[in-house]
């Protein structure tokens, strides 16, 4: 099974990759299947059932809305994030859906999108079943899907459906563990981003890949810009105020003051705040995650809940590291993706499966690796940075208040972004040798996730979710 950097990073819609992007893709797959098998014209009604974590926190994550959009043929990459809510409201109000964008069926919001808070499908906590009925009420088609994290969807009824979507492409430098990756780097005298690039050339040319990665970077930048200017309260009922715009104003004002003071020697010098870069990193992460919480356009990296970390650390690289350029951005994303592949292959990036250590922990580890790579780290140092990035997120639970990707998620991304930068810098002070290998840390994350009680895995039935009063 082969994974690409473009599997780890993709354009999506907030607030959740597993609970919004995945269900939208699954619903569209179901609608496409109806059309492909000639069943669309006989369909008079479509029912959707969401189970497990999707049922428990689906309302807060917009899973129900995502299903309605997906059934109508819309995709997370291209759906208009400004009109999506209106489209869902229109479907509910007009009591009709246009399956695949064309075929009209009656729709009853309360009866046709069911969220089961305490029932699960067998293979994964994020299960869904779609059912198409004909005019006699007979079932024309029924399929179950699983949203397994990061927007990945598997067909639950397909043969061998398990952890990942199969891609049998043969890569020149296959690796499934960090040890194997490091051995390739040593043997071939390549960096981690070199290995990833060589593998990526199996799917597309270097120019195509570079263009796609820089497109992703531009979506990340636009997301930060949007988050820095969108004032107000986040949706969902928790009354969480967006903090990025005020922080942006404060930081730009203090930057202007510092510039003015520096250019006017007679003025009393304003001492440079040694932690100013950290404040900017906080801003970048808050901006992305507030956009995500508001259902905006984001890059899933590798999930939506943790979508602020890689962009925040990339912005740090571009803003604060001398000599930063587009080549560095590309190498950053490639090295980060190599680490993401290790998490996806050997553990999980799904909060519903292993808790937040799989989302924020994986993203922190990936960002640490990416930054270490572009700061000139050896493969051993990059692996060390990635290991530090996950080790200090082990055991992190997923307990979103009100089932919304807001508390603790938004702030957690800011903290993890700073942690990723620290991990990269720590690793750069060493020679790459260290006691706990990345492979062992990933295995520990998987085992810890398996031992974690279900209430700490994106069900909003434990932790902060029950100790913070919603208001
Ligand atoms: S707590 Fe972590 S895993 Fe859970 S929804 Fe928030 S960011 Fe995702």
C-alpha cells in the first residue's frame, strides 16, 4: 500500500476531517454508486444513519450537514464554504434533496438523517450506513462506510476494507517504519524529503507535484489571512469568541512601533520581545483553527482538528527563518508527510480511534520533522524531532466540549505548534542519537489509544466535555 504527500494534505472544509470531510465523501460515493449502477431514477428517498463517534458528536461537527451536501454531489475540495449552510437549510426547508446534484427526492430532516449516540458499526468508531428506497419502500441499495481519519473513507462492504484505502503502486523507496526510512537515507545518501520526492515521482512529475504543494501552501496562507480578519463568535452555541483578529492587530501594531523606534535613534528603544515569534505562531494556529471551527476552507493536515499546526510552523519558517523560500516549503511538506505516513500506517490519525494524541500529536510530530528538515537537520535529527513531537503528546485525550472542534482544539493547536518548533530545535542540538525511537513512540501511541476509554475518544462523554458547562 502506497501513500502520497497529497493523501496527507488535501483541501477540505471545516470543522472535522473524520466527521465532516469523510462523511461528505462517503455520501457522495453512495450517490455516485446509485448513478453508476442505474438506480438513481428509481430512487424516491435516501436515508443516512451515523454511528459511534459520528452519532455522538456529529451535530457539533456538522456531519449531518456534510452528508446532505455529499448526497447532492458536493465535494469538500470544491464546495462553496460561504453558501454550504444555506444549501443545507434550503434542503431542510424545501423538504427535498437533489441526489448527485440532479435527481430530486423527498427529504425529511428528522427521519432521513439519523444520529445514533450509543450504537456503533463493527469495524471502526466512525461508521455510516446509506440506504436508497424505491416507491414501494423496498431497499434498492444499502452501503456502509467508515471515516477512518484525515478524510479517508473506506467502503465497509468492500472486500478487505480495513485501515487504509489500497493503492498498490510500487514505489522506488518503500518504507513502513522510521528505521526503514533512515536506512534508505543512509544507504542512498538522501534526505527524508529526497526519499519522499523520489517516491512521489511515481505518480506525477516534479513540476506537477511542486505546483500542487505550493497550491496547498497558498490555501494555508489564505486560511490564515481569513482567520486574522474574521471577527465574531464561532458557530455552535458555545459562544467562543474568535481571538485571532485581535491578536493580529496587537502584533502588527507592536511590529510597527518597533520599526518606528528602530528607525528613529533618538527615541527610547523598545526592547524586542524575545518571545514575539511565539506569539505569531500562536496567531497562525488560532487563525486556521478558528476558520476550521467556522466551517471554512482549510488544508487537512493531516486532520481538520489539528489543521493549524503544520501551517503555523510553515508560517514561522517563512516569516522568521532567513533564506526561507518555496523550495523549503516543498521540502518541509514532503518531510512532514513522510512522518504522517508512519503514523497512518502503524497507528492512527483519528481522534475517535486513539484520542487527540493521534490528531494533534501526529501533526506536532510532522511539523517538527518538516521544520527540522528545512533548518538543515540530518535524517537522524529529523527523526529525533518527530519523536520528540509525539512523545510529549502521548496520552492526550479527545474531549471536545459540546462536540465542537473549539475547546480544547483551537488553543491546543497553538500550544502544539510551539512545541513542534521546540522539538525541531532540541533535535538540532543533538546528533540524531536518542533513547526512544520514533517507531517505539508511534507504537506507544497506538497501544495507549487502544487502552484509552471510549469516553476520551471523540464522544464528548468524558474529560473537558463533561466538566465544562456549555453556555
Ligand atoms: S480534542 Fe483533538 S482529536 Fe478531539 S476534536 Fe479536538 S483536535 Fe480533534
